[in-house]
C-alpha cells in the first residue's frame, strides 16, 4: 500500500482554495495535515470565502490565481458538495503545475487555457490513507494527496490517466459567442460590486469606442479603467483577474443591475 506520508524529496508551493470559511477549524486542520506531510512546502491561502457549494466561483478563483504561482506549484481546491459520493477525485496537470480537486466542475475554466494537459483519477488513493471521514475528504484525502505531489510524488503512481475531456464542465463556465453578441455568466461579484464575467480579457478585440447594449436597461461603455467612467456610470472593462467585468465607477454593478453569481447576461455590439 502506498504511503502518502513518505519523506519529501521536493518543495513545491501549495495554493489553497475552499468554501470552509474561517469561523470553524476546518482550514486549520487541512493546513496542519499539509504542514505535517510536506513541512518544506509553503502554503498560500488564496481564499476560504468561496460561497458555500459555489463551484463556479471556486473555479474562477482557481483559474485567476494559478498564473501567479510558481511553474511547479500544486493548487488544492475543495468546494465539494458531493463529498462522500461517487464523484471522482482528480488531479489535472497543466504544464508543470498540478491541480487537485473533486471532479465537479472546479477545473473547468482551466481547461480553456490550453497548455500541456493530462488528468488522473486518484479516487483510489483514499485506500492509502489510514483514517478517512465520510464528510471531510478535504482534510483526510485531498490534503495528503496534495502534500505527496508537492513533495515530488507523481500522479500516475496514485491512479490511472483519464481523458481530459471527461472532466466535468459547468454550463456557466463557457460563454456563447456569436458575431456581435455574447451570452455570458457572472463568475464572481467582488467586494466592490464588480461583476466578473466568463469572458476572457481580449475576447472582444479592441475596446476603443465599443458600446455594449444589455437587456439590463443600460448601455455599457467599454473602457480601460474604472476612472475612465464618470462617477456612478456603468461600463465594461478587462479586469485584473484576466476576465471582463461589468463595473460602476464608485458604485456597485451587482446592486444597480441586480446581478449575482451564475446569472446570465446578453451583450450586443456593432460587429
């Protein structure tokens, strides 16, 4: 039986995304396992404030954060409403980075970014862990797998390779693009009320002079930065996270347009 607690041979950085919040001991317990099994690997808390069970938002946090890590980092994402069910435990390799997650759509946005991709089903790795709670795989299964990979382990030693296109995709992860129009979904509403869409930066081409019509009752001027908009005016811009945003200068687009994560938005412009 494979031991996931073997002596580390590498020290890859670990990134951590969960919907656990900070009011309970769950995050601390996951990090305790990581520090015990991979003591030389730095752990970066990306976010533990994913809305409970909100896989789409967790997918966005993962895709937006991965480029800022070292090329060989291991990112663990645990937004797992199906914990204990027959959903797969998978690792996606993109180039030299590893992404450990339940196969429920969390990896969907990463799949659109290209690169050298390979996926493995690590569900059987649960058998290599001595004690597993039916309701806390993040601590008892995902964390040991992540520590093992960060310490130099290889996913092919834990489970079979599976087709990348067999990984679960969420309906809201891909926009519908047509000439002069797009149907997008809100991936995230940030602290300022900016609504991040599942439209990659650059997908609309040059933004100069572009005006976007919406069924939300107002037009959006495409701009480069928030300050290009008069105060209280809505606009569309390429945000810092690599995706397009609907924003209101010194206001809240989510409040003004009544938008929430998962909502769809139809955009139209002169092609």
